């Protein structure tokens, strides 16, 4: 009778150890492959992509599949955190990302070619507006094509180049950071307005009166080369008459009324007027000596005045460097 009792007593220490939690992993006492908890755990590890002997953990940026999901570096605890790239200008700030198994600070703003006149280090090389010609002479590219003698004409310049943003009559805002001009970085003026041909401190001359104020000789002596036309923001009511008056009546002062006492407005947009060596002679236009004719027919390409013969000044574009540009007057 004592033997069964001793056998029972011999089992107590093992039971007590389990109850007290000393055995933290039941698999320590099971033989792999014989069922029970060991078999369930093996199945679970297999379904998660883990191989025998591999411990799965939180995914890190190290070129490994740490969490055993079949993907490498798909999630990193630090991804998306703000960081400094070590670059300058707009490229200085960035976000952490995992690149080729190592953390990398990717700029929020990528470098782009340098844009003249905006005082920003666009290409993030530590220099601002490098390669841009100082435009103190009135033209954004630093070269004049009319009123070339700066000592005689310090307040007015003829600036050649293209522009693809339509309109000149109502003062257009610069659209490409004064990066236009036939000798500049964007001679065809892609994305530029006509105002991008003038330097900072200059504006497209408003019309005949503005040119007379800034040039001691009007258009005389402005252009030396043939085939050039330089436009102003002068309005017209048609018939090659410039709007030089002060009448703003919209029923009288239109682009087809040929009225003589009208002021320049958004609707007196018939033809272009300026100085040049190509174009027709206007009938009445103060000191301005050239006009574009209907739909810019008196000018050469790339001048393009659209399809409305009464609205050329609002729809004109010039997608090319040849043929002139605009007159720029000092502010």
C-alpha cells in the first residue's frame, strides 16, 4: 500500500513547478513533431513565412524580411519622420525613407534648373541665380535689342524674346521668374508672360505717353536691325487709331468703334502698337511708329495674334525668340 502513495508524492514537485510558473514555455518539455503545443506553434510559424530557426521581429530598414511576411523593408518605424537632407535651399528639409536597405533623407522638394530673378537656390547647390546675367539694363536677359545705347536711353529698352502666356494690354504678371529673353535660359518663353522679358524695376511701357516720358526721341533711333517689332500696352479702337483720350464709355470705346477720344481699357484691344523696323504705320498714335495690322499680319512669325481681329492685344503670344519683343520702361 505504500508504493502507490510514494508514486503519487513523486509527481507533486513537477505539478508545483508548473503551477508556480517556473516553466515559462511548455515547448521546453515537449518533443517537436509529437503534437500538442509544439505542433501548433510550428504550424503558426510556417504560416507566417518564418523558416525553422529564424526569429521574427519588428521590421527594420536593413535589407532583411525581419517580420517574416515575405516583404523586405516594407515598414520601418522611422519612415516618414522629418529630417535634414544636408542640401541647401528648398531641398534642405525632407522625410526619412528606406532606400536600398539603409535609411535615407529624401528632400520634400527636388532640385530643378536655376530660375533667374526669383532669388531662390532652385538647384540646391548653395548658389542663388548662378549663371544669370544681371539685368540692370532693363531686359531680363541682360541684352538690349532696341534703344541699345544705355547712356542715351537709360529709362527705356527694347527686349527681344518669346512668351506663351497670352495678352499684353492689361499688365500681365511675370510667370517664369523673369527668365525670358532671346539670350536667356528660355528664349522661346515657354510658360512666360510678356512681362518676363523686362528686368525687375522695369515694366512693359503702357503706351505712347509712357514711351514719350522715358525716351527723349520717341521711337526715333530705337531699332537698328531689320525685322524687329517691340510692342507696348497701347490700346486702340480700330482703324489704326490709338486710344489716347480719357473716355471710358464702354458703349463708345470698343475695339471696333474707331473713336478718337477713348482711353486704353480691356476692350480697346485692336492690334498692337510700338516701335520697330517692321509693321505698318499707325494713323494716330503719338510717338509710336509701328502697328501689327489685323491679326498681326504686318509682322513676321512667331508673332501670333489669335483669331479675333478686334482683340489682338488680349490674345497675342510669341512662341519664339526672333522678331523682337516688348518695350520696357523704368518704374
